[in-house]
């Protein structure tokens, strides 16, 4: 197996076993010297669900985890939260929906907490599923699902601030408005600290990050699997108010987010000024071949810029 020496956005990305990485809609966790990449495993047969309006889908397999020390070469740690094919009532049954898994470590409890959008195939269940583990590579024990403070929840993410506080961001009100709710100290329950943002603007695929004292969010419009223009907003608090700044992407096909959709933004270990934006390039006709677009985030004259680069490596931050 030839080692990867650069990021090649949109190109096939193989793990250390030579197999395509299955970590879609994912996130990054840095823990004890190692990066862990979590995401949806879509290594199944693609089909159109005629009963649900011809949605392109793969039956739920579970959440994959990969580990790396250089962000380029990834070891498959397996499916750390598995589907439950023998329990049709389970949120994790293959016929259901499991999307956008996000994992953070709770410094007070020492637990690794996994959040994901769980749903029925018609997207009417609209909940957040929660699972916990004693180690990043699982297995994760599924605790069940919630509608945070009674709100429907679809595309979602979780943001962990420097002080250990954590916030859920999720598309709600049938994707019309984004809701933000602070979690309790265990990261298992919502508090009443809640706000609404981008009211009536139909934003999804939220990716939240911090630079200096500012908070930022990248999101997409709601066009199904098809790409659209990314939007950046900023705030002085995770709860907002949020100010829209426009499209941060620059380069060929920037108006459709380089044929991709926002997933997550994370800093390099030990360098909060060096951030990487993770996007998914969905292939709705063959979801297992959906690919990844990772690009460096630049801060120029207090503006956030994400430029197309291919190939590139971590020397871009020097």
C-alpha cells in the first residue's frame, strides 16, 4: 500500500488496507495524540425507495471510525456503532436513517459521546440519537433518541467550546430554521439555553468552528443530494445572534461549494489558527463512492477564505 503524501480533494481516498474510506457526513476528534475520523458507512447497495418519494439511499450500516497521526493515512477501526437488523423498532434498524455522526469527549465524565441524526425513511421522526463509549474506537452503547426540547431535528452537528460547554446545532421546523441548544454537563440532555437562527432561510449541513473570540458556521441550502452555494456566518456566542457573511469558497465551482457540502471544520492539534474544512461530495447514484473535499481555511483581513487547492499538504499552514 502506497502512503498518501498529500490531500487530493474529490479523488478516491483509500485506507491503510487499500479500501475506500467510508466516513461520510463525518467529524474529527483529536485524542491523546491521534486523530479519529467518524462518519456514515455507506458501503452498501444504492437504491431508490419508491415508497418514500424516490429517495436515493443505502440501508443503515452504522458509524465508521478511522485513526491517523498524520491526517493522510487512515487505519480502519471498524464500525463503532452498528445497525440492528433484528430489531425493526430500533432507531438503528437498516430501514431507518443514520446521518451526520459527531463525537466529542466529555472532560468531566471521561466519556466519548456520539450524536447523530436518526430518522425514519420518510424523514418524519426527526430526532437526535445519542451513544456513549469509554474509548474513541468504541463500541458505542446506544442510549436512545430525543427531540431536543420538543423540536424536530434533521441535519445536525455538535460544537464543543474551549470551556467544555457543548451545543447542538440542528435544522428544525422542517428545515426552515436552525436551532441551537446548550447541552448539560454530561452532554446527554438539552438545557433550556436555546436560540433560533437563520429563521425561514432553510439552512442545513451546519459546520461550526471558532477562531480567536469569534464563532463561525458554514451551512448549505436545502437541495437534497445536489450541491449548492455555501454560506458563512459569524457570532460572538454560539447562541448568536449570527451575521451572514456570504460564500467563503473561492475557485472553480465555488458557487456550488466545489460540488460538495459542508460537514465539519477542525483545528490541527496544537495550532488553533490552522483549520481544515471537511466537505462531502455526494454521489447520489452510488453513495458508497461519495468522496471528500478537504481544504485549508484561511483568515485574511478578518475574512474567512476557503480556496480550491489540489493537491495540498500541511505545509500550507506554514
